């Protein structure tokens, strides 16, 4: 009797290169919105936003007045910002990688909203200084980030498949 080979099943995997670029692009837009648009809508200063984000890395001492130019705070804020943006974009890519462009945008926006609630209703326990940033414009910037990260990921994604060699064939 001749043996019959079992069919090989393939599964789509995340394109991490596309996730990186989606995080970089969406993170840049998010950074610009949160440095210029959000402070204008909240009646604050560019440097207050910079110092708040920098305080994650540099500690609460960086928050002391005056809220003026500080190169160290700017570098720390940008570093923290991009690390978080890339991590959040990786999560978004993992979730939306089979959803198509519209699905990527919609699910990304929902995840952006979820990140807002995690950031401002959970992590404020560890970083209470962010309580002051609970504002509709910050919520909107998170939704924008998620939608942009999900949509950009889907636009840049190469369809990558790998053989699923599990006994059940991925079922």
C-alpha cells in the first residue's frame, strides 16, 4: 500500500518589518499631535508634555517648574515615546495582521482607545502625574495612533505564510 502524504496547512504570520514601520510612522504623528495640538487644546505648554513623558524615565524631579526648554527631557521623552509606540504597534500588528485595511484601521482605533484607558486609568497608579492629561484630545490622539498604526501595518504588510506542521494542521 502506498502512503498518502498529509496535506500541509499554511498560516499567515506577522510581518514584523511592517509592524516596525507602522509604529515609527504612527508614533511620529502621535508625537507631533501630543506635542503641538494637545497642549494648544488644553491651554498648556509644549514643554509640559515633554516633561511629563520624560518623567517616566527621569523621575518626577523633571516636572519641577519652570516648564521651559530642557534638552535632556526632550531626548528622554522621545526615547520613551518611541519605545512605547513600537511596542503598541507590535500588539496592534499581532491582532490585525489578517484583517485587511479597513479591519486594520477599525481594530487599530479600538486598540488605541484601549491603550488610552490602560495608560490613563491603570498606569496613573505608578505615574500619578499623568492624571492631569485625562482630556478628550489625548483620547482622540490615542485612537488616531491606533487607526494609523493598524492601517499603515496593513498597507505595508507582505503576506508571509509558514507551514503549520502541527498534527491537527492548525485546526
